[in-house]
C-alpha cells in the first residue's frame, strides 16, 4: 500500500528501533527517565525556550496549553480550519470551558492577518461579552493545505496580542516542515509565541510523542495537567529514544517530502476535474478539490484503495501527505492510478451525454 493518508503512518526506522531497544529508562512520573530528560533538554535548547514537556500526543499538548492560558468562559481566537478547534474532540470546551471564536482567512490561505483577528477580539469589554482568552496559531496549517505562517507574521501577531495582554499558543505539529520551507530556524518561528507544541509523530517520523514548550513555571504547571489528564507515563524513555533520533535525523531530509508533494500537486493539476494550485504547495500536505469530477472525495478514495493507494477525504477535498515512507516512484504510481480512475469516469460521463 502507498499510504498518503497522513505523515502519522510512518514506521520507526532501523536507527529508531535500535535506540528504542537500547534506551536507558526510569520512572518519568518521578522525573527519573534519563532519556526523556535528555529529549526535553534537547528540545528546549533547539527552540530556545526555558523548558519542555514530553506529552503522548499533539492534542494533549495543545489542550494543556489552552487550559493554562485561559479561564472558563473565555474565547479562543483560531482560524476556522484550525486543528485545535476541528479535530480535538471539542476538548477546549470539555477541558477548559472555552469556546472557539473561529475566523476564516479571507484569502483562503488559513493564515490570519491582524485585522482579521482584531475583528473577532473581545478585549477590554463590554462586560456582557465573553472576553478573548487566547489566540491560537498553526504552522504549518494542516487543513489549509500545509500553508506557512512566516516568521514576520508570527512576530506581528504576537506583538499585537501581547500589547493587549493576550497570550498566543502555536500549534507547531509540523513546525519542522514549516522551518524547512521557510528557511528559518524552529526557534525563530516559535520565539514570539508564549507556548509551542510540536510533534515527533508527524513529519519527523517517530512512532509516538509530542513536546510542549514554554516558560519554566508554565511547563511545571503543564506537568501536573498532563498527570491529571492521564498522561503521566513511566519508562517512556523507549519512546523518547526514537524521538531523539527523529530530531537529529529527519529535519535535513524534509525537503525531499516537500519536493514529492510539489510533484504530486503538479501531476494532479493536469488530471480532469481536479482543482489545485501547485504553486501553493509549500510543505508535505497536498489538498485538492474534486468537485469537477463526477465522483465524491470518498468514492475516489475507495477506488484508490482498491488500487493500493490510501488517501483521506475531507468534504469535497482529498488530502495526500508525503513522508519518508513514500518514494518519488510511488508518487508517480499514485498519479497513474488516479488518472485511470478519473479517465474512466470522464469517458462514462461523455458516453451518457
Ligand atoms: N493531525 C492528524 C489528524 O488529526 C487530522 C493528521 O493526520 O494530520 N495539530 C495539528 C496541526 C495536527 O495536524 C495534529 C494531528 C495534531 C495537532 C494532533 O496530534 P495528535 O494526533 O498527536 O493528537
């Protein structure tokens, strides 16, 4: 199977498996797992943040951040397709008692301007509207097709938010992809935000785990919330060991996934009924619209699956994500399979005309 559903599907590399087998471990609830401690220190150093906390999932990292930055009865400003709002089980209401004030980016990029955020702000009254508690950003923006939030825009949004005493959390599940595409360091992309979460289990290719980073006091509180939410893990150095390998080995090769994604997008743009602008594919996520075909996104995904290709349908779009377990050759095969599915359905619709 060529699995393009997500970059979460990668299997650990031989180097990761070796590191896992040999990992030195201890009970991390007592703070005694040397491999986890090393991973947290390495991440804090790379991101130039005071402290870091290894969490089982990106969702847990994001939701702990929402919890710590807000109080119940406040609103979180987030782009309409943001992961924290759409794919985390309404945890921001269940865990934190907050609701999303969602804002669509007018240009469709998923990247908000300050003016768009400002229009949704409730800061400083009147008393009968729920105050804004947090601004949540995402880089790269998954459901907007892996789009990029530049360092300059991040700085501007954070500066304006801080002037109003509003905190900013950055969902950087794929911040290493963003840093590669923008030719920036992850530290520079994350610096203006009060907290950042990134995933080892996405583009970096480790089997499990994410990191939440911020000031020391914030991370100490986050540790308690991780325990409360059932995320106090014990000899978890076996997972941290794979994450350490991912952190060192994967970033230098992410440009290959981006080149594969761009090639895929260029091929898709030539197929009948599909709509995508390859110039906008900057990272490893390829999102295309299928309304111009006579099939639904789910029908196309089902036919692809019969031919050995897995992709995800989202409404009238299909998402394909490249990663280290997908080769250039498999990208070409995917395009051929899709071509024969769409070619056939087009021939049928011409016959019936
Ligand atoms: N994204 C998954 C699905 O949930 C859609 C994927 O396949 O892309 N932030 C962002 C931007 C994400 O894309 C994801 C996962 C998360 C947070 C949550 O991470 P996990 O799955 O570790 O909870």
